[in-house]
C-alpha cells in the first residue's frame, strides 16, 4: 500500500484544517428533530491514553493470532508490539471497508426519488459509517503506529461497489453483511471476554468497539430485511447465480477483514507459514455462521427452499460448518 501523506503541506494550512475539523465536531446540525444527546469519545482522557508497554495490548490466547503457539512463545515486548499493530490494522481495514460501503450507498441513492424511505435510511447508515471511519482512523492515530490496511487489490476495486449497488442490489447488500458480520463477531467476543476479565482489552479499544457494535446492529438488521425483499424478486436463474456467488463473496470479504495482508504480516514480523496455518477457510467458517443461516432462510443453501448449487459451493469452499 502506498501511504499518502499531507505532511509536506504548509503548517499554517494544516493548522487551519485542524481548526475546521474541531469545529465540525463541536457543534453538529442535523436535518431532523428529536436527536438525543450525542456521546463522544474523549480521546485526551488519561483512561484512554495508549502506552505501548501496556500488557492489555497482548492478544488473548483464545482470540485471533493469540491462539497460535508461535505468538504464545514470543517475548512479552513482542506480544505487545504485534498485538497493538494487529488491533490497529483491523481498525484500518474496517475504515476502508466502511468507505467502500458508503461509495455504493451514495451512488445508488442518486438514482432514487427524494422521498424514498429506503434510501433515506441507507443515507443515515452511510452517515454513521463515515463516523466509524473517523473513529477507526483516530484510534489508529492514538496507537502511534501506522499499519498497512486492506490488500492493494481491495482498494483498486472498491469503487466497483457503486455500479454493483445500483445494478445488483442483492449482491451489494450481501457483500455489505459479509464484511460487517465478521468484525462485529470479533468485537463482541472481545467485549464479552473483557466482562470476565477487565484487563483483557484496553479501555479505548473497548469504547470504540461498543460504539461500533451498537450502531452496526441497526445496519445488519436493515441489510438482512432488505435482502429478503430483493431475493424474493429474483428469477430462478438469478437466484441460482446468487446462491453460488454468496459464499464466495462471504469468504472474500471475511478474509479482507480478518486476514492480514502480506505487507501487514511483514511489518508485524509474522511468518507466512503461521498465517497460512491460522487464517484458513475453516477458521473463517465460525465467523460466517450468520451468513449460512441467512442463506438457508433465503433458499440459497439449505432449508425449505434449498439450492443444491449453493450448498455445494459452501462445501467446496470449506466454510459450510462453523466447527
């Protein structure tokens, strides 16, 4: 990934931009009445200060790379360094995925009526996704590391969410869920671990995750409901094509979110052999449990209206069971 920086820009200009950013969050005008109090994140709080020697950045031994013997045998300092980078890297990838989603939503909305209620909510979702982008990027900034994000190929094709969102709505919203649900499950798992042991997760990361999962719940429900309407309107050939494409999209999106790119692995110092052993298709299967249930409910895999082609695709990709 080529890192683009504005550091060479004049300092006076950057100071002005900083003031405009501060003003943008100090007072927010919304187009609808009834807004409740907005709870922001106090990034300057002592509680949220990031210490790069803090053991709470060590990844738990039952989560992600923390469960691999290679990581468990590392010195304490290396565990912290890799853990901090890994958490920041996932946040960076999350911000890029949210950007891609917003591109599709905004482009598709240009072709709808102004009073279209579905587009109105989709725009609300895009607005929240933009806030997530800002939140994730600020979290990365707070960590003091600048991780590599998604693979280069993902950024190269991210703009394609625009025509897909307009011309193949069912495929777009399936893709949205394919990226949102794996990171949602990972974050919920970490939040749950922290309830048992309060020193599992750094409080800043916990706060960021809680904000994200609260708003993502609405997004997932919307996409889920919308998909049912869209799938029901497909013809038999389109339905079978969707049945085969769904597991492929689910696996690709999950790997973009969960599996570090080669560049990220290199910066963390994680051997490719370890990555190949850990982030396999079978590893992704439990993260795609909701996707399988959704496919069954929509007649794209198993269930009352099963698709043999769809069922075969899930099995061939080795993501048919989350065991």
